C-alpha cells in the first residue's frame, strides 16, 4: 500500500504524474518549458489547487533559469511576465496565483540575477514541502472530526495527487489506513471528466482504503440507503465569509447533507482563503470547453449542435458548511470572524 505522488523535483527538473492517463497508465512526464507547464495545467495533466500551485511555482523557477543574464530589473520583469502567463491557466484555483506571487516576492530583495534564480528554486521547494506538512496536519484534524464516523462521501479528487502528499479531503483516509482505522468511502464519479472515478478510486485503492464508486446522481439515494455519516470535500477558493468554490457538484452534496442532517466538511489549506473576495458571488467560475460533456472517450454522446453549459466549479454558501478544516485548526461559524482570526487580520 503506497500513497501516490503527483509532482517530483529532481536535479532542477520538474516531473508530473499525467493524471489524464490514469487509472490505466501511470506515466510521469518531464515538463521542459513554461509552455509545457501551462499546457499541463490547462489540460488537467496536473490538477487540484495545491498541486497546480506547486507545479506553477516549479515551472516559473525552472523557466527563469534559462533567462539570459542581464540587469536584475530586466530579469524580474521577465519573471513577472512568466508568472502572469501561468496565472491565466486556471482562474478559479487561488493557490495558483498565491504560489506565483510568493516567488515574485522572494526575488524582490535579490542583489543579482544569479541570487534571484537560486531564490526562486528555494521558494518553490519550500512551497512543496510546506504543502506536504500542511496536508498531514489537515488529515490529523479531519481524523479528530471523523472519530465516530466511518462511512464518508466525497467528490472530485482532493487527494495526494492533487497536492504534495496526503491531500486535503482524502488525507484522513490515507492517515487512517496507515493507522488501521477503516473508512468506507463513497466516491462520486465527478462528471464531466470523472476525477472521482479515474483518480480518487485509483488513489484510495493504492492506499488500501475501502472505496465504492457511485455516479453523481446516486448521491442522495446512497446517503439514505448506505447510511453515509459525513461528507468531506476540498476547495479551490474560499471567500472571506466562508463561501467555498469547489468542483461542480459540491453544492449538490452540501444541500443533501443539510437535508439528511449529516456534517458537511470542507478541507483546505489556509492559502485557499481569498480575503479580497467578500462572498461567493464574486468568485470567478471557470467555464470549460463543451467537448468535455459532448464526448466520452472521443465518441460523441449528444445530438449535433447541442448547446452546452460547462462550469467547472460551483459555490457552496457558508451556512451549509459544518466546519472548515485547515492545517492551522478547525473553523466553525462565524466564518468571517474566524477566518480573519486564523489569518491574523482584523475585520471592520
């Protein structure tokens, strides 16, 4: 039983697990250029908010090593332009821009181009290591909440391959497996691109977790018939009031949790909070290409000229969230006040 990893950094070379080929092929791909990194993010070869941030950080640092040595100001401008380019790949996941901004900040005090290049790599490595430690702590807190529950539902893939290791929503299952606590996980398939079916099921099987796949439309029935005791999901962006953007279908589960009176947990690192956004109405929702819905395995499943609406995320309002689990602790309502306190900022 092993916990799979999605990102590797060795000898200044970024390598990712191509998640588009899972579960049938385990293929690690070297990304050589910043264009490779952009393409890997936008095509979901690397996905999951933390993993996207880590990959982008390494991609930015790696690309910077190839910029010709000139003035420091010119170098910093080139890196800033590279960061802006990568930041356009997935607009909803806050970790992407957060990680890129950290690297830009890290080179502001550099005295030379060579020092800046070294600092970029150091900062990317730090983000990677911090995320692994953060996910483990999230898992510990989640285990404390799930102490009495063993039947848990999730959606999408907020796991080890969406982060540095362990994951967010899946972290308690990985840690539980290591410690002999047996969960029965029900994984929604997560249409339209099946992250639950292709990724979460595969990942939990690698870790020895009992996982059962259901279609998204089976969630309500499954909660009632199978006695699901809690729902736990990840997050791509959390507003100042606790409204949470996550994979499309998450709101459905939050509404079901309220109807069945079971807890609905969001697991995410502190970097996922975006205090510049007051509430979920202001979260930019990425809309993806209609082909993701029209085609399955390259074959069309709809009539010609079918109109398609394909939002990649939805927003769960804070009143449907039982608790937000972070690496710094567990947050309960009032979320606006407690998120600000967690991040050490004052609210007016």
